[in-house]
């Protein structure tokens, strides 16, 4: 365990060093910068009932979990152009397909190491060509990788023969988004992003819910008056098992990222708060519940920069949990 933590500390130090050098890159300077991650959905590795909201469970000790989340986004980056005859819009990123590969390793029953490698497998749009006159978007792009850990702070359960099964949990998570992506494709940040968060979840019978609160700590990047910097992160989800054995469930979730820096756009312009909602259907076909497939779709709750108008997601996960499932521990009447 000590060697894993030491390796993580060394990696964080390397990211800080790289971030210091990249922060002054010329393509990220000025008020027309493409060094913005246009996809605000950052899925977590490890067990979860939701596409975005992180849970409190971790992968079992000395076990490896993995997953793949595919996501389609429509119009996450829309440029408001001003001309002598009025204004117009340009879809800098019009359609985009992303895939995030996820890995989680259980160091102990409470500590999990996480890794996420996102890629853009297809996209279309003008990029910054309407403003700079340069080339548009490439068809594919490498996105910023993320790594970190999850630590289960508490896990409790109450079982009564005359009452529904109840369980709850609390976990702390810390991730780093390393500036490894293509910054000229709206796929990479100008520097590293530090992402601390706390997640809590619970279950009563067939009903389950989860919430996560944290922040994405980064320097400010300007794009035509929009200032993307440090953001608070709030995520909330609730769901219901459609089958008593938990093999099929439905979930509704939402997430919002209030941006702390004040905006420098037109007078009276509102705050930058990217926000989305999504409804999904999840199935766990195996009795162990280690394998899950989840399909969801939703849209924007706000018209801020980096909020897609429509999003569809499909994910598959293999996550041997450190805790028994509700179906395995629910007492029989």
C-alpha cells in the first residue's frame, strides 16, 4: 500500500511540474483559447449505480475493475460572434463521440486506485476557424488522462426481518487531470486540474440514491468573454430497482458545475454554470452483480459554455466490489 501511495505522490509532483511549463503556452494565452475541456462528464472508475455520480464503494482488495463509457454530445461549444450587421453563432464543436477507458485497483478493502483514459473517436465543427482563420477540428483527439484514489470512510448497514434492507456509505476521492490532451481541439486543459470530492450513497429496499460534492481546481482560461476556471461540482442521483433481485434498475441524475471566476462578457451576462440531467436504464445480468451495462440519455439544464444540448451514454463495467450487494445480504422474511 505504501508503494502505491508513494507512486501516486510522485505522479502528482510530475503533473505539477508539467502544469507549470504548459500554463504559459502561447496557444492557451489571450482571450481566444481552445485550452478548454468541452466534456464536463468525468466518469469514475469503480462500482457505481450512475453514469456521473460517484458512489462510496470500492473495488475489492487485490482485484482489478475496468469499464468503458461511450458518450455522444451535441453542440458543447457554441461561439457567439459579433459582426457589424448583428450577431451569429458558430458551432465550434457540433457533434462529438467520446470513449473513456476506466481502470480501478483495490489496494485494501477501503483504498482504490483509479485511472481514466478518455479519447475523442469522432467529431465535427468549425473549431476556432471563424475567429482566427486557422484550421478547424480534427476528426479525432486525445483527451486529458485522469488518475487518483478513492477511500471508503464509512460503510454501514441495518437489516431487520420486519423492515426493508438499509445500507449507506461515505467515501473521499481525489483525482488529477493531467494536461496530456490535444489543447487545440477543446480536448485538453492548459494545466493540471485537481479534483477533490466527497460522495455519499444509501439504499432502502429497492430505492437507492447518491450525491457527490467537490471542486475542479484550475487556472482561468478565456474564450470570447467566457472565463473557465475553478468550478464547484455538485452531482445528485436517485434510482429504483425494477426487479426485486436488482438485475434491472432505472436512475435519474443531474450534475452542475458553478464556475467561480466572474465572467467578462456582455454587461449583465449571467454566471457560467454548465449543468445536465440524464435518465438511464441499468442491468446487472450476473448473480454477483460484478458486470453492469447502462444506457442513458438527457440534455442541458443551462445554456452555458461546455453544456451539450443533448447527450447519450452507454457504459459497461466489471467491478468486483469490496462490499456485498443488497441481493446477497437482504434477509428473507
